[in-house]
C-alpha cells in the first residue's frame, strides 16, 4: 500500500521507455546484532528497474528469453 502512489502506470511506463529507476518507499527491517544481542531497526528502500533488455531478446513487438530456439 505504501508504494501505490509511487509505482503507478505512468511511472512504470516512464521507467521502461526511458530506462529510469523507481525508488520504493522506505520500510523498516529488523536485524540481529550477534555481538551485543540487540535488535537493530534499519530503514531500507528498494529500486525497481526494467530488465527486459538485459534478460530477453527483443524482436519487433515480441520478446524471447535468451537461448530460445524455435
């Protein structure tokens, strides 16, 4: 729900067409410190990017995975 205003259709379209990256909303993550036995809260955000050009072969309006043979 936190990313519903960030990852919109227009933002995803802009990302794919212009090779941009979208940063998600910050969320918290709990981490255990082995030395002090404390629980640490870290705020992290992730990035969303298009990987079509990196993992697929584009053939007109079709895309095929690398290594695909007919």
